[in-house]
């Protein structure tokens, strides 16, 4: 199939234990009980012990070739770091229970509930555009799925020990990366962006070697499914058509049942996944989120953000910004996320082509990407600008805005948040003072003034009312995002045994659009030292 279309301008980018067998119990190691959090209990949550967790495992119903059954590898003296109350409620858990010894043991991998069916899944993938062959859950173990008020969620332990797919890895995750994934998963959910969720983080003083010696941790991730584009690529490149069909039928029956009646369900699956992927990336671009490692094994078949590693939220705007220090070529820069998402859908199409049987039909399914992305981003951008209608010159206005932001390296989050405070009919002599909080983000204030005049004219064209527009814009332009330096401060405190900052930051990020004046410092420009922070694929 031909390569994906590449977008060349800001406008084009932004507008368009290796043990098998039946599960058994592992006796829990000692648990440190310090730093117990307090959560508000919901009346709709029933208290249960960890051993009572009502696990099922639909993925385990697939043939044995799809996974390896094995137990997590225990960690010595695991301790509780933090838990997400909203995530807990998705699987009917009382968040206050998660700090208890039995839950810490289960969600570290030291104890396995009776109904769990632990396994690690096999998949393959393209990494940085190159075929990497077999990969798989090298350090993630799926316990099973639990029914919640909004549907079933799979619970997966990341960092729970070696699996047959660990390659040269040790099967562990470190506290640093686990906290980052935990916080970002929940921050993205609060921003309304399709994502996996993070239930909790536990840690241990067991050493793990990365660039330096760090300590181990486990993050419990949740999603309706962790099936990836690479799950299909695995069977396609191994010439296993029956396994490919089995996986596709499982995904359709379990997650896309409405597609079963389509004339060609596999074409319908490709089209729907392509559409969802495009919309997900539009959400990323609209909030300035950069994934950092968009390999096909990190792309969800459900169109949700998967695998938080060297991610970043845009600060000083640069369309070519690379958040992953490992990505020397900039394949996964902010601007490239849109075309790379399309490229990944082509990789999925190639994997599904034996089932689809018609290259033209596959191409037609892929063609929905550009329009789906453009329509969603245009919708989100109009909301971010407080525009209720669509006018002929809106694209030019947005173009000029992004060029101005690029030239002045304006902080992405602060710009859109403060834009909501702009007043339309301020006397000319008072505009500099009235616009100062927004205007002062720009070195070239005259250029900002010129753009702001165009923007005010556009607002007047639809009779925009300042107070109503401010409320609407603040509801879509977050005040708080997970800036790297905020995560770093929380991580460094946690590495010294103080988990309060992780929990405090989580509470702020769970309400990203609220003003929260007591937490204004979390919305400030990053300090000078933050410019030296680097994140990479090491975790």
C-alpha cells in the first residue's frame, strides 16, 4: 500500500516468571503502610477484599498462541504510592481500600486473586518506522477484566516481572516512569482525551538498573482492551491467516459488535479504527500533547492513547518540537504526529489485507483519516477560540495565530487559557493594559496587537459576549497540564519517600479546567532549570 500523506505546513498539520499453567496464589511480602491517603467514599461502591475481585478474562479465551500464562514476579516489601479515585470507580472499587495491604500485594503482583488468569500477550510492530519483529508484553501481565458501571475494563500490571517477550529486558518498571504514566493517564482522561487509565502505583526498594540505579515500581493500567495494531501485524508477518482472522473476529465481536453486519466486517473495522485514531490525534494536537513514541505496537485498536513513555505537553510553541530525547530524527515530533498516525493506519491495513481481500476497499477505509482528523481538529480549535460559527476566513485567522505563536515561542497552555480573558470592546487607549496578561507572552507585541484586532473583529461578527465566551473557553482550554517539571518535582520527592506531592498533583490534574486559585503555582511558566529536563525511551 502507498505511504501515508505527509503534511508540510502548520495549517495542514493542525486543520485537517515464564511459568505456565493454572493461576495459583503467591504469598504476599511485607507491606509498608506509611503515607495512607484519604479518599471520599462513594455510596455506589461496595467494599470487598482483594481476593474477592470478580475477574474474568475474555482475552484468555483466545487460543494459547496469543499469550503465555504466567504469574507475576513478587517484589520485596511493596508499598503504596498513590491511587486514582475516578479510575477505581470505573471497576467498582472503593478507592480508600487500595492502600490496604491486600490490594497493595495484588497490584504489585505479590498475590494473585483466585479468579484472575494472569497472562502476557504476544504482538509485533514497527518501531521508528522499521519492522522490529516479535515484541509482546515484556513486563506487563494482564490479570483479567472486571465489569464496572461503564463496561468491562482489563487490569494490567506494568513492571510485574519477566515474560517470554522481555527480550533483553528485566521485566521491571521504575518509580520514575511509573509515576509519569500514572499521572498522565489520569490527566488525559480529565482533559477528555481517549486514553487508557491508571488505577494505582506501588513501589519497592528493590534496585533496577537503567542509566543509573533506580527503584522498582508497578503501575496498574486499565483499558477495555490492550490489543494493538502490532497484535495484527504479528500474525500477518508470520503468515498465520487463521490466527489473524481469529483476532479480528474477537475484536469485532467484543468491542465493535455493530460491525459484524457490515458487508465486509474487516473493512468496516479498519475504517472505524482509522477514524478513531485520527480523532484521538486531533485531541492530542489541540491540547499540545506529544506521545513521543508512536510505534505501531503502541497504537490501540480502540483509538485510545496507549503506553505513556517519553511524552510531553507543549510549552514554548514549536511545531517541530521533539519530546523524546531518543528520537534524534524527529519522527514523532508534534507536527509529525498527524502523518505518522496515518502511516500507522496503513500498517494496520497491510496487516488486515488478507482478510479484507480488496486493496481498493482498504484504501477507501484509510481515506477517512484526513477528513476525520480535519473535522475533529477544526471543531476543537473553534471551541478553543470561542467561536460558535464557521466563517470563510477562520482558517487564515488560525494560520496567523500559529505562525505568531511559533515566531514568539509562546507557552501553548497559557496562551489559550488567557485568550479566554480577552475582552472585545476595550477602548483602544486601554487595550495594552487590558491585554497585558496575554500580550506579555509575546516578544513581538505589535504583531500580537495586529492579530488580536483580527480576532476581535471575528468575535464581533458573531456577536460574541465576553462573559459567556469566557466560560465556554475555560471549559475546553485547561489551566493545568502535566508539565515535565511538575512531574519531576513529584518524582524526586517520591524517590525520597514522600508521596504527598504525587497525590496533590493528581488532585490538581483531575480538575484541569477549574480555576483552583490555591494551586496557581502549578499553572505557572516552567522555571529555568526545567529547560534541561530530558525524557527518553528508558523506563
